[in-house]
C-alpha cells in the first residue's frame, strides 16, 4: 500500500544556520538511500519555504490568488516522501526514521486506491478500465 509522509517543522532548511542545514541534508541523503535499498521508496522532495507558496481559491466562479500559505501555523510543510509499505505500522516505522520527525512531525496518510478515485484520475489499469 502507498502512504504519503508529510513532513512539517517550525524551521525549514532556509531558516537554519548553514552548518545545521548541511548536516540535516546529509541525514536526509542517508535516510533516502536507506529506504531506496529497503524497497519502501517511491518518491520524495523538499518544498520551498511558505513565502514561495501561492494559494488558489475559486468561489462562485471567481479566482482568488494569495501569496503564501492559507493556514497560519507554527509548523510549516517542508517536504514529503511517498512510500510503499506493507501496512500502516510498517509506514509508521519508516516515517519515524525521517530526520524531520525529530524537529517537527510527520503525518502519515494512506493514498486512495478505490476504483472511483482511480477512475476519476484516469489511473485504472487497462484490464479494469473497461
């Protein structure tokens, strides 16, 4: 099963002293190499700071664009890992090793695989699409 691990912390890399950021990047490199070897890895990336974000809303057919994130919170979404795990417990064990879990938190969410979702996304395998 696929799980998305959303990494949040009070400080993103750009807000850390350079030596701390360099050390944190190395921890992430090692962690990513480890989960590639274990077969859990599917995808990952770091997000730029919230100041680089644009929030898009459509209300009553009108487009509204706002700089920055919508939610005011201490912790900032800083990146993600998409992993393959046997079950939620396996996913939690992987998420607990993400370096950002020590500085903030990691939200683990199963990725939807129901037929209605896969159909709406055009992601059904050829043999089930019709």
